[in-house]
């Protein structure tokens, strides 16, 4: 094999390795995260808080306890939209309502528990 041919084959092999490495990195860093979809069941979180709020109100014996329940409801109403806005940043994915997804896919992540924790935290 001539030295010129050997050099050309080595050069072509290195170019192929660089291109394949770059494509693999692009796939891992750009393409796959874009395919990730987070789903969240807002209705479930809302129903849970509503039940908690109703229970506190029905057991409330004083105006102070009722006022505390109202503060809790106001706080929840303020934290829920903020928590929903933060979810896409937290997971680095597109976030949709669980009811908007016809069937679970391998690249879907349920973020309902994460939303619940964000809303519960003071």
C-alpha cells in the first residue's frame, strides 16, 4: 500500500470518527431532551387540595380556623400557577396536561408528584 493511500485512508477514518462523535453528542444534548414530554394531572392536585380545604372548613370550630383555611386556599391559588410555570424549567421538557396525552409513550414523564411537592412547600 502506498504512503499516500495510507494517509488518505487514515484521514478519512478520522473524519468519520469525528462526524460520528459530533452526531452522537448532538443527539444526546439536543435531540433527545427535545423529545421528552412531561405530563401533569392538575385536576388531581386541585381535587386533593379542595378535599383538604373542605375537611378543614367542615371541622372548623372557630372563625380563626376558618380564616386559616381561607389563607391556605389563597396561598394554594397563588402557588399553583407559579409552580406550573417552573415545571418546564425543572425538567427541561415540554409539559402538557395528562388528559391531553392519548397514550403514554416511552419518553413521557409524570410530573404530578413534583407539582404536588412544589405546591405544598411554603
